[in-house]
């Protein structure tokens, strides 16, 4: 019997899955395998929200495979060692997996090749599974990656996107392959109360609902913080329960300005992956140093903790940080505002903010999280590295009635309009009625400190 292994990583689905399709086409049986990697905790990446969402994804993937006559095999340990054990047990001739860009993923792939070479097993890596356009497929002349999004997007938009693979009708798994029990989200402590459900069925339902009733207005409403008019597909794209390739095809089929704006966001996702693929150190080092003398935990502990807890005295910032803690997710405009406030107004190292986001975000993705933080810190690919987002001005613009603030900052539930974003301007008696902190600092003082730090005066 010809056997191949499909190693699932950030592609936890049966629809549009090139590694699974290729393995099925070339063998009599496959082993759909997921390894609960014991090396992940050492990286600090194993956060409760992602662990709980992952548990949902694995259970749903197993159910999807069982509906087709197969099952998911789960092992726990070192990835290379566990894959080699499965290969030896089944006499598999090849292991298929999706390509990925993080330094950890690359080391994992190298270790797999080393471990399997000695037992005569081939490693086959498939592109355009985690991203639409593979990193490195679109490059400027004489360079290994694009450092500016607009020219990247022009070329990205002209690239042919591969066809979508249908889910297989049948999956045959060899008898006798042992598996660890599937994890459950109820065993994970510290999960955000309103964390979304994970898994391919839930993700595909979100995609269908978005295409049916959300995407048409996305171009006009994606910054509407209270309207919550984004797709909320970022966790599904991160875990691969929704295919970015399928999302692009279906969005383009829907057509219209909203679809164009949505596809542009998927291009941004690919852009960040190609940056990290070319510059893996950007996950923890400045992509473009500004020689900042950042404030660290020791000198700015009070301000950092106020930011983390949503007690800065700036309502839209606090609302966003509380949404993050409650849902394990945050509106995209809010991510920009909170990052700008920490790095530019408080002048705190972007790595501190990126770490906090990774501790809570269910869609915490190294490429997108780190590169977006660097964008706002001015150390990344932004062509205007010294831009500062004013939380009051931005709040009035993107939450004009104050509905987003009222939703997440109940202390200010009685305020609306401009007052919801500047409660300190209320008359003394009215102001005393709201149990809400004073601003950590004046925005002008923060701006002046930032400009002096970067010698912009």
C-alpha cells in the first residue's frame, strides 16, 4: 500500500488543501497528521486564546475527515521526531505540508528534511496554501522583496491565483496508526470570555455570511469601529480554516468596491509575509532602525500597565484594549490607534506592545502582528515613519456617536458624541459623575517627547 503523510500546520481545513489533494492523488492511503509541538511553549507563542481556538479547529478538522471516511491523527512531542515515527510506522514515502515564512517554521522544515532523509522519505512543500501569492514570487528588480506596499500590490494584483481545490470525497487512513486524544477548549485556562468559535465549519459560515451581507459595504465602512463592519476572518486565515485563495476568488466573483477593498487587505497580508520571509529578524528587530531610545518596562511600568488594562484616560484607546481582553480580537482601526498611542505618545518599545497583543490575539500572527506594530512604530515599511494618530481626533472620526466607547467603557455609558472622547472637558460637577481616570499625559507632551527623541524639532 502506498502511503503518504499530510502534516497540517496553519492549514486546518479539508477544502482547498493542495497538500491533502496531492497526497491523495499519489497514494492509496494518507495519514492526516497534526503534531502538538512541545517546542512552541518555549517560544512564548502558546497563548490561551489561540490554544482554545486551535482545539476547536482540530476537533472540527477531525470531524470533516471522518465524514469522508478518515480521521485526524494527533501526536504530542517534537515535530520532526513524531513525523518520523509515523513515517516509520506506516512506511510512508513522502510527507506533504504547506510552506510558511516564520523563522520557527523554516527551522521546522529543515529539521523535517534532515530527520526524514535518513529513512528515505521525501518532504514536499506546497506554496499558495497559507498565502495567495507565495513569498518571493513577486519581487522588484535586483531585490529579494518589496519594501513598499503599493508597487507590491500592483504586481500582486496581476498574478494568476491558482484554482480552488474541492474537498476530497473520500480519505483513507491506514489501520493501526495511533493518536493522542483531541484537545478541548474547556481544558484551557485564561480564555477570553467572548472568544469566537474555531474550526472550518465556523470559518466557512463566517465567510459565507460576509460575502452575502458584509462585503458590499466594506469599502465605506471598514473603519466604522462601532459598526463592526469588518469580516472577522483574521483568526480563520491565521489557522487556515479558511483558504485565502478561495477568499480572493469568491470576493472577486462578488465584485464591487467593497470586494476590491477586501482583496486589498488580503494582499497586505501577503505583503507582510513576503517581508518576513526575506527578513526573518524583523520579528524582533527593527526593520528600519530610527535609533530610538525607547522607554522600557522599568521606566514606564505605570503607563504600560494602564495601557494594557484600558485605563489610559483616553476612551477610544481604553475601549480597544478592553475589547482585546474580552474577545481576543480587536478592530483593525483600533489596533492602529492603540499601537500609535503606545509607541508614539507614550514612546514605549513596540516589542512590548506586540508581545501583549500576541498574549491575547486569537489571530496573533508573527508576520502581520510584528510588521503592523513596526508600521505604527515607524520602524517598519511605512513611508511616513513619524506619523502620530491622535486618539481624540481619530475617535471622533471613526466613532462619532461614541457607541464603540460606550460598548467597552461602561463608566462613560451616559456620554455620546464628542463628550465620549473628551470626558475631561465636562463641567466639574458632571465630570465627577463618571468614575473614569484622568488622561495619563497631555497629548501635546507625548508628541513633544517623541519629536525630541527622533530629533524632529
